[in-house]
C-alpha cells in the first residue's frame, strides 16, 4: 500500500492488474478518513488505458478536501 497526502489528510491506496475472461482490468482502491467517517473507493478501467487514468486518479486523490 502506498500513502499520499491530500491537504494534510493521509490517503492510502493500492493498485493491481486483474485478469478477466474478456481481457484485463486495472483497479485502484483508496481509503481515507473524512471527519468521523472512513471513505473507501475504487477505480477500474481497461488495462490498456491505465497509463492515462492512473495519474489522473492520483491527482484527483491529492485534491481531497474535507
């Protein structure tokens, strides 16, 4: 797991390549605290497009404001 800081809020995330019957998927799962609650989210896309989407999702996570 990797930790990113977003406006002082630690965001923990991990990613992986998943194998499916019709091809491969890229999956990025993230977790952070927002006040008294825990936020768990995920992003999926076709694996051939992950090199475009991964930086975009990480940039989005770095902009988290609570």
